C-alpha cells in the first residue's frame, strides 16, 4: 500500500488466507479476497482463527472496489 494512501477500518469475519491475500466476510452473502499488499499488516494478529471477527485496516480504494464500503 502506498504510504499516505487513505485507509479505512473494516470489521469482518476472518475465513482463510493464502500467502498473497486474506478471505473475509463483512456480513454480505459473498466472501471477499483482499490482497495483503492492501492491508496494514502490523495491525493484524499473527495468528487468526477462522470464524472470529477482527478489524482490518486497508486502503480505501480496495475496500470500495471490493464492495466493502
């Protein structure tokens, strides 16, 4: 994520992840893949449990593009 880019905090359920992205659900029918490059990773716990809810800070543009806001 570009330094200084606008961010937004999304409260969502953690589903799964790969080396490149995290799968979350913010209450919509569809789960959403968010690239880790668009997340503030130092604000995310090292170990997350599937089905638990967390705050995810991400770039505003990706949240908009993914329909999270």
